[in-house]
């Protein structure tokens, strides 16, 4: 911060939250993912719902335990793929153990020949979040434009997955930032859906 009156920038907030996330031990990460999977979602999924997860990078909370629990209850799983910068993500069918391809961004993605699916629920990675459901991602805006496009067609739920240490007092949200419906941490479920 350059002056006492200046609020931290998104970049400063992101960097601090990511440092806290990276400081977690492997056992803490595994326990958090397991706790979320055991607690599950705070709502029932419709039969045959499509749930999109993500391949965790840079210390993100691993969604696989939750995805496996949801698949055991009948959910169909998908993972996102980046088609091109500035465009919404596309989602392809995926099951644990399926082979993945490394994207130009260094993220594991499903094969493009896997069937394309439209998710009913997105599990969203994040760098930081606040008590109003705003999130800070990595700055490329993929999830904002994806949620905006999906929600223009039909209702889509967005559930952020994070460690409790990633919560911050306030995200400086812009007009184009899309809020989450829920955030699941190892400690609690935050519900923003009633906004």
C-alpha cells in the first residue's frame, strides 16, 4: 500500500491468500478435502446432474474426494478446458483415472474427444474469497465469463472450494465479477444463494 488510506489491491490480496494456502502441510490439505467430501453439498443434486470439478494446481483444494462422493450418488462428472483466452470454458466428461492432457497453461484437462457436457454445478477454484461470496481468481477471468455465459442460458450453481485461511475481509469486486452461491471450506459451508 502506498498510503495509509489505500486499500490493498486484488494482486496484494491474492498474493497474501496464496501464501497462506501454500503454507499448509500436505496432511492439512488432505484432511480438508476429506472433510468437505464427508460433509458434502448443502443441497440435493437432481438425478443425473452434471458436476464440473477442476484439476488442482498451485496448492488448490483437491476436489476429487468430493467429486467421487457425488459420482457415487449419481452425478455425472466433467472437467473444464480452455478453448481460447477471453472465452468461456468448455466442459468434457471425465471420471477419476481418465487420461488427461496438459494444456498450454500447464493445467491437466480432459481429452477433447470426451463428450462435451453443460454443467449444472461448477466447483470453482479460487485464490481468496469473502463473506459475501466474492472471489479472487488468478486474474484471467475464465470463471467470470463462463458463469456469465452459462447463467444467461439457465440456472447454474457455483460452489467455491477453499481452505479457511483463504478467506479475507473484503474482495474489491468489479461489475464483471460473478459471485459464488456457496463456498465450502474444511470448517464451514458459507451460503450466499439468498442474495
